[in-house]
């Protein structure tokens, strides 16, 4: 039994228009980037790298701040009846280390961002080379991992492999039932 949900033509039209807009913006940005590279403009490379680095800086700062403030929220919650008022020293040390690491993350983000922006404004080669190198190393590592999985396993998706095995087992069981 094949049931399909009704399709709203207005929603389809809006989705297609958004798709066309995304394509036009990406073409315009790609053209501007290409023109800048052909003109050997430093800023044609600096702007995309800066946007990526600043996004990572923002996420790092946000993660550190969130982790740092979560511990305070947990400490201010009311205690339930029967819960001891004291906290073992080992837990205090763990809590202190976690807060220190979270604070380091929250401070490291803006610090690294400031150093990066200063390097970009001075048109430093290393301000662009280091983030691009890290990005390429991580990207190539991911590509290598996928290649390794393709070369040495039947699938790159463990969940799909498990589902395929279950499907094969069910088909085998059905064929045995039909024969018997």
C-alpha cells in the first residue's frame, strides 16, 4: 500500500526559489573569489579563511562558556532530602579541573581569534597557512578514513551493515519457512 502525502505547490515553489537563490549567490561568490585569485589578491584568500577561522573561534568560545556556566548551574540547584551536604575531595578536584578547562576554552577562542585577525590585517602568510594546513590535514584524514573503510570493509556505514545483515537473516528465515 503506497500512501503519499499531499504536496503543497506553494511550498514546492518557495523551496525551488530558495534553491535558485542559493545557486545564484554561490555562483556570484565563486566568481568573485576566482576573479580575486586571478588578480592575485591577498584578500581573495584571506576573507574565506577568516570566515572559517572566526566561526571555529566562536564555537570554541561558546562551548567553553557553556561548559563553564553549566557547572555553576548544577551547583546552584537545590539539594534533595537525604543528599549529603559535603562533596568528596575527588569530586571537588574533578569539578575544579573541568571548570578550569572550560575557562581555558572560553579564553582561548577570543585570544586565538585576536592573534589571527592581527595576522590577517598585517597580511601575514602564516595567518592563512596555519588554519588552511589544519583544515587540509583534518579533511585529508577524513577522506583517508573513508577510503580505508571502502577498501577494507563492505560498507562505510556500520548501521547500514547491521540492517543489511538483519534483512539477509530475515530473507533466509522466510525462504527456509517456505521450503519446510
